[in-house]
C-alpha cells in the first residue's frame, strides 16, 4: 500500500491533481458564465450580436463536444501518451483557447472554442484516472481521496463565475475570457512543477508502434476536418445551426450504434444482457437530467440577465448575471456531506439506484416547473433562480454519484471502460440538448418551455420509479 500521507493523510500527488482540476474548472466555468451572454450581447456592448437561436446552437455544440471528446482523450492517454503527458498537453491547449477568446475577433473566437474543446477532452478524463492510480486497489483512503478531489472541482466552479462574470460583464468580455485563461495557466504551471509527486500514476501508456502511427494520422485528419468545417462556417457556406444539428444527429447515431451493437452482436449471458438494457434506461434518464441541469449556462443565464432583478442595496449597480452560476457548486459543497451521511444512516432502507435516479429527475423537473408562474415577467426576485438551483443540486446529488456507482456495478467486466464512457456520452447528449433548448427560448414562450421540459422530467421520474421491480430483475439485484 502507498503509505504517502503528505496531503491530509493522502498521497501528496492528490494535492497536485486537486489544484490542477480546481484551476481547470475555474477556467471552464468562468468562460461558461460569460459564453452565451457575450454571444447575444449587442455589438455596441462589444458582444457578437448573435441571435439567441444561433447562440444556443453554438453553446450546445460546444458543451456537447467537450464531453464527447473525453472518449478519444481517454484512449489517447491509455494507448499513446500516458495520462500524465495528456493532462499537461490538454491544460496548455485549454489556456491557449481562452487566450484566443481574449482577442476581439470572430476568427479567434471560433479557434478558441475548438482549442478549449480539444484540451478539455484530453485533460478531463485523465486527471480523474490518475487520482485512482495514486492508491493501491484496496487502499481504504481511495473514496475519501475522490471526495477531496470533488471539493476541488466545486471550489473552482464556485469561484470562477464570481470573478470572471464581474470582470467580463462589468469591464470587458475579453478580459473575463483572459482571466479564465490565466487560471488555467496557473494550473498548468503548478502541475508541471509538481509532477514528481505523482509517482508512477499516469507515467506510461500501454502502446504499440502501429497505434502510434494511427494516432498521428488520426490527429492530422481531425485537424483537417475541423479546419474544413470552420472554413465552411466562416464563409457562410454551412450555417452554425446546420453544424450543430449535424452534431446532434451524430450523437443519436453513436448512441444507437453503441447500444444496438452491444445488445445484438455481443455474446452475453441473460444476466449481462439484462444489465445492458438497464444501463440504457439509466442513460436516457441521465441525458434528460443533464439537459435540464446544464441550462444554467444557457437558458437560465439569459433568464438571469433579462428577467431577474439583480439590484441590491450593497452594490452600486446590478450584480452580474453569471453570479447565479456560483450557486450550484456552493450548494454541492454545503449539502453533499448531508447526503453522504443520509445514505449511510438509511442502511438497509437505502433506496435502490433506480429510485434515487427517479428522485433526481423529479427534483430536476420541479426546478423548471416552479418557474412557470414568473417565466414571462420582468424584474422577478432572484430567490426564484436560487430555489431552482437548489432543487437541481438536490437532484444532482441523488443522480450523479448513483449513476457512476450503478455503471460500475452493472457493466460486464469485459467492457467496463466502454460503459464508463457512456457516462461522458450522456453528459455530452444532455449538454447538447440544453444548449439547443436555449435556441428556442425566444420563439417559444418561456412558461411553455419550462413546463414541457419540467413535466417530461417529472413523468419520466415517475415511470422510472414504477419500473423499480423490473429494473431489479434486469440487474439481478445489483440495482
């Protein structure tokens, strides 16, 4: 067992990864708090002046790609570069992307988005992998180590909107993007200087010469494809909405091909096939929940800017709309210990994974349904959005950790890594849908949008609860 206890009783390498993830999340959520507001802001306010429909399409494409590219990012680390180098390169690329956004031109804006998506796909899955590699398989400190790491994620997500939103909305959008880049730069520097604390975690890939060659060709084709699509979009040959819609079709095809291939062509036992069907049900529930939750940066961010009263006697001007996005991570930090205690306290009465997921969907749906009475009004109290984010956080704490645990328990041993990739795919799909919903927020009355989405989540949550016993049969009691 690794007896290194230099960081609160944990391996000192955890400190390095904790700070790396903190600053990466700072850069990601700092930029996200400004993203759609900058795109829809008029040119007279140094924004891009995009229609909401176009801005929502770009937002959905961007956030969906961030999580989708985590799949090849994990493969690159496993087979080619090793997690340690992959995280370093990813952080550098992310920082360069934010600095591109800090340059006030349309070309550098789109280049910056491509760089951030690529860099996040390289860094995000592999920094978490290295956390696990700091511990021996049966080290009792492992779960606590991931809990500490999770605090780093939420600290970065909490601090970023407060700082970057103020600078971006009150001073200059591009300064806010540059500040996000500075945060990632700090993370990269401390990571590079502290890599020696990681021991053997992520040091070497499991690679073959042929894979190295295919990797080089793959990178070249990826860059050429992005350049070609970017040129077509910039020239106006292909609209951003068309590209975003094409990405949505691609996501559907990937999901269909993955599950159809597994169920139709896999050599599974009856028990394993039942578990795969259960994983598909959980996947659908996760997609819907994240499509609601991730509207914090799109629909709800626009609602905060246009419909919410942000004046306060403590500030001389309305506080930035992006400040509301600091609420979910703040609630996570405050409430997560309560949920961890609750699940242990319930013991044998602890609800099944299916019931917890249904509760998560219920709270996610309620978070939108409570906005229906005030959705079309102006100057509404900030308490409405505060309650929305509180309900969503409760839903997240029921659904997110449980979904991760359920995937690890239900996945057939031979495809454990692939099934974990399904989590990223559900995040990608949910993020994409959340962005596209913002596209219709002006053409569709907000009460109807919030009502339809919220009702879908509540109904699916109810159906999932009713399917508790069949799900237990499918999962052979592992649910």
